[in-house]
C-alpha cells in the first residue's frame, strides 16, 4: 500500500537537485502504523489548505453542478423534455386562435418556443380567415345566369337597385308607346324572383332616370319628370312599399326652376331620405319628410349648370358630387350637414386638361369614395378619389381599371369591408359589364367578374350590397331590345 510518507520522500528526492548543493532538511511526519487511521484512509491533518477553502472541497467536474445536475444554461433544446425555460420541445404542430379569430396553426421552433399563430387560407364564407382585413378576397364568382326582370317587348333602360332588408329591388325606366313609366321587380338573395315587373308610376308626361333607396320600411324613389307646368324635366320623389304600392304622391322637388334637371340620386340616412340633383340653376339637395309629403330644398352649389349628381351619407354629413357642365369636364363636390347647410364647399376632385364624367359615390371605411370615367390615359378608364368627412382629399385620381376598351359608366357600393366597383368595358365586339373589389387605396382585391352574357351589349350597372350577396342590375340588349337583368355575385 502506498503511504503518505512514501509520497513525501519522493518529493524530497525531486527537490534535492534544486538546492544547489546546499543541505536541505525536510521534516517528514511519522507514518508509523500506530497513527490513528483506518486501513486505506489517508491522514491529512498536516496538509496546508488555502484560506477560505475546505480541505475536503474539490473543484467540481466541468459542466456538472455540485449536486450532479446539469446547470440550466447548458440544457440543450431538442432533448424532447420541456424544461422550465422552454415552451415546447419537439412537439407536433397544434391549432391556435389567430389575431382575427380564425383557427390557425403554430409550430415548435428550433429555439423550443412556439411560433406565431399562422392563419389558414381564406374560405369563401363572409369571414376573414387569413387576417388581412378582408373576407373572401378573389373568391367571389358569378352565381348562375342573370335573372331577366322585364318580360315585355318595350325597351327597359337605366336601372337602379337597392337592398330592402330581405330582398333586392330594382327600378328602371320603360320606354312605352306613350309616356315612359317606372317599373319595379324584386328578387331574394337566393336568386328567386319575388315580384315580377310592375308599373309604379302613372306619369302623364314621362318618368325618366330613376334612383331608389330603402328607408327601413319601404322604398324611396327619385326620378325626373315632365309633369310640371314649366315643361322642363324636374326631379320628383315618392315613397313605395317593397311590393311596389305607392305610399305617397309624387313630389316636385325643384319647383319652377329653369331648364332640364339631370338624373337625381337618393340616399337614406337612417332617419330621412335625401335627394341630390344638378341642373342649369345649380346643384341642390332636398330632405324629404318621413311621409314624403314635403321636402326642404337647399342649394349646394350656385356655380351654374352641372350634371350627374351623386350623394352618399357618412353618418354625420352628406357628400354630394357632380360633373361640372361648364366645359371644364371636372368632378366637383361639397359636404353638407344633416340639416342641409353646406359645411365644405367647392371640392375639386378631378381637374386638368382631360375630361372626367359619370361621377358615382358611396361612403365606407371612414371616407367618401368618388369614381368617374377619366380619359387622361388616352383611353377612358375609371379613377377614384377619397374624401374624408372633414373635406380632406386623402387620395386623388387613383386609377382603378385597366379595361381592354374604353371603360365607362362606373358605379360603386360599400360591401362591408371593401369597395365594389362596377363598370362597362366598351370592347370592340361588345360592351361587357363587370365588377371587382378594391381596397380604399385602389389596390385590387379580386379580378374582374363579368356579369353580362358573352357577346351581349350591356351597360348602366347599379350594384346593391345585401350583407352577404352582391346584386347588380344592368341593361342588356338581345336582338336589339334592351332588357334589365339582375346578376348575383358572391360565394359560389
């Protein structure tokens, strides 16, 4: 057995040459077997231990704690055990709830932490699954063949459409052998024809250019008529049930102004109907009484003649926009308070050497969207501007179409989370009516969806949003006869 004394003897022998010939003595403690220790135990009372350390303390093995466990900072991710510092370790992907409320997927990353919840692909169901703020983008399609709303041989033109709570209603002008009259038909969102065409006016001089809106109970309609004693086209309005029965007598909104007024526009604020129109005397807005018996008329612009006014309601103000007919070809507008007082006059949306015509407007996402046909690109295309309720023009003349031919007759509606734009592409072989969805900045959310039949000349689209389905009333010509069709677009 090797003893402590033996080790010390070896140490003394090793140091002798270093003594330079000098006598070095070593005091070697006794290793007599009578010392008090057991067998192989080594007595260490005589060892010198540095201050602050115990002679029984040995440095731990690298990477091992005193208790034999690996330290937390050396735990490796990927051992299949979820340690306190980890969220997962080798776990399979699992479902999670995305920021928009859909069910997505998250995976365990190489750092043993869950990744962000990945949204699923979009499904066509009216809900935003992929969390981009829009539902069903680029998934809409034409739902079957359009419904033919008029079944007589007289030409039917310039339709208007509105969602009336549980049905789509379309009103249009029918060219009669005598004075033209307004007709109505209705269909459900399931494309079922509920009311076949029926005459709703009895004009003695001719009713033209209708516009229609739902007032929460029935329909409000506005049009131009020659019934006045001044023998000019004046704007009229009346209330109807959704079945077409009259609820009020036609009311002349303009009185005895000079010249012919152009097609009016109508909107429901939630408490009252408002009608805007333009003509030689200027641009006007009339607020209808709830029973349709009277109206308060307010001038919006006195800059002379205008044409093609549109109107939209923001929840606090009206936006009225029109085409200046003074030869400039510009789109102008004004914002009007709920009582008819002009709040922001003389808005100039489209100005320049090119012409802009056919204004259309709607309100959504906190702004008025105003479209027009614009020939600034060398061919007619549709451009749009956004106007905030305080009158700030947040974007101007953003091109939203790229038609193969001239693109005319735009119409716009707010569809809950995005704009729906309808227009007519005047191709060489036909006039195609199409719709598409766009964000407020003009970026496309869908491709063009052609709603008119192949090879059929069509035009004058009027979209209406029904909360899950879009309906578009439009003219279509078959064998030289103009009809009114109603197309449905949405999830297939």
